[in-house]
C-alpha cells in the first residue's frame, strides 16, 4: 500500500482536531487562594504570545502593574495588554474578592496553539504585593497545574500601615503614584509580613505577621482546555 501524500495526511489530521483547524481554543482557568490570611482582589486573566510580559524581575514595575499591585484595579493593565493587538488573544477579569481557601474560575479564549497565559491580582491587606502566574504555556490538551508565588511591585514601602493599604481590613489609600520614600524600585519575590517591633505595632493601624504573613506559593492555578 502506497503511503498517503503529505497533503492528504495533513488534511486528515486537521479534520480530526477541528478546534486546532479553526484556531478556536477555550480554557477554564481555576484559581485557589492558599494563604492563611490574605485576600485576592479581582483577578486578571490573559492569553497572549510569549513576547508579552507583565513584568521582569529586578526591573521597575510599569504604571499599570503598579496600580494593580497597590489598588487592585485591573483595568489599566487590561487596557495595556489589549493595546498589543494580535499578540493578545483575550483579557478578562474575575470580579469580587477571593478569600483564603476559596476558589473561583473563568473561561478564556486563545486563537492558536502555543500561546501563553498570565494571571494576576493584588493581595490585601498589603502595600504593593500581588500574585502572578506569568506567561506560562497553555496546555494543548487536558489540564495543567501551576503554583503561583507572590511578588512585590517595589512601588511602595512595606510599612504594613493601614493608612496606606486599601480593602475591607484597612480602608486606607490605594494607589500612591511614585517614586515614594522607602520603595524598592523594582519587582521582586514577595517575602511576607514582618515583625516591625513593639513601638510600631502597638499602633493598631500597623498590621503584624500573626494574621497576615504568608509563604510562597500563595495561589494554585488549574488551566483546563474545554474546547
């Protein structure tokens, strides 16, 4: 028996995988908060090419990421991602707050195989800490499991003072355009809450580590291809 011509073999493969042929991939993204006492603000989920990056470790955060990390507002980063045109397939926000031990999910689209996924949200109560799943490859089939660490945006001093922390615990100021005194100036791996000493923590507005400290990873992310 003669082997099939290469063109016919390719056509048969495309018929067997219609989603691939139509460049139409749908993924369910499930996020679980695995911290003891931190809450996630609305969660940004984006699918994109490998050239698109939310940040670079050791480099200054952009303004859109700064706003997400200090205020929990995803809109500026959504707008920035969408400005990349065909390099970004889909950008969504999961609304509401996600408390410790809670799970939420959303569906996103990707145009073709080989794209990446990024997920990010602020941790509250913190000054400028966010978690991120950063440009990980989308699974071609089945489910991929990821552990996501917390990062510090380096845009605000980690004074753990409620006056400078938004959200239901503190109700303080959100975004404080920088540079600011005491900020680090670059993105780094988040290193938790710290004991600031009796003189600071006797002020009820300064939060201590007993309730709000964490260790990485802080989020579990499951990405499942559903179509």
